[in-house]
C-alpha cells in the first residue's frame, strides 16, 4: 500500500527533466524506529546515523555538479517520551556531530519545538504539551553555546576523523561521524577542515559491500566501494 522509492532511483530519473537548473536535496533523515537511535550502519537508509551516505552518493553520482552536493535536512525528529528522554538527548547530540562531520550539509530543521496533540500519537517536540521543556531541549539550546560548545560545535569549522575496531571481527571503521555500535574507538584522530581551504583536498569515507568496515579515499566514487560521505579537507 505504501511502496518505497529510493533516492538512488528517483533522483537520476528527475535530474534529466530539470534542464540546466541548479538543484540540491532536501532530506528527512528520520531514524528507522523514530526513537533515540543513531547508528552509522543504517545504510541503505540515510538516517541521522548514516546521513553521510546521501552526500557520498550525490558526490559520486554527480562529480561535476557542485550544486548537487548540498544537502538540507528540512525535517527530522525523535519520539521524545519520558521512557526515551535519555536516549533522545544523546541521539540529538550525536546527530549534531554527524551533521557537522559531513561537509555539504547546510541546514538542520528539527520537527518540532512543541509536541502536537494530533500527530498520529507521536510526541516529537522538545517541549511537551504542558509547556515543559524536555531534557533534549537543553541539548538543542546549548550545543552551540559560544562559552561551552559541544556535540561537535567545539570543533569550530573542522571535522575530527576517528578510528575504531570491532572486538570480535577485527573490522576497522574510520569516520568523521559517530562510530557505529559495537566498535571500540582507538586513541587519537585527525583534525580536518569542514570547508575547502587553499592547498587542501577532500577525503571520503568508503565501506565494503557489507558495510562493516570503512576506510578513507581521495575520490568520491570510493573505487567501487560504498560511498559513506565526505569527512573533511586535508592539507
């Protein structure tokens, strides 16, 4: 009754019809269960956990069209009920890290500030029906506080690429976004520019076909791997 139609199917059919217009993508990266879950292995879905896959695919598919690389997140939210408050607060912070860790994403619009009594039972707001702020409201309000930035805002125009290893399989994951569940982070990392600077080159995260390991590459097409998104500009 409600068939899905993927971005990878829809966009290539639409683009030839728009002529020489410059276009970009507006995306709603809701989590698959609407709860506080952020995971980089949500691929092939482009959720807040795996949002880099959309930018990665666009750059790989339209390498000569910079206008196609811009992504605006025009609606997203979590089912923010008391049993889920802690998870949503953490997920919201992690989602900021993922967005700020993905060059090309230029906006993030949360739905919504207030709960709505007639939204199919969903309570997506940062403020409840009685006007009380939920814990996630403080995350939203204070993340880019100039006195104490956090959730990725402390990087101030940069991204941070980190490494992790799965303890059971030995699979390695390298990303500027939040590492997937089950992978143990390693010390250190690389601080890159979020935007292009003189003498810099853009690096990309790439995955194998099972999306359980990633590496860095200097071309958007990932040499046949799965494009997981840009991670920043390296000098």
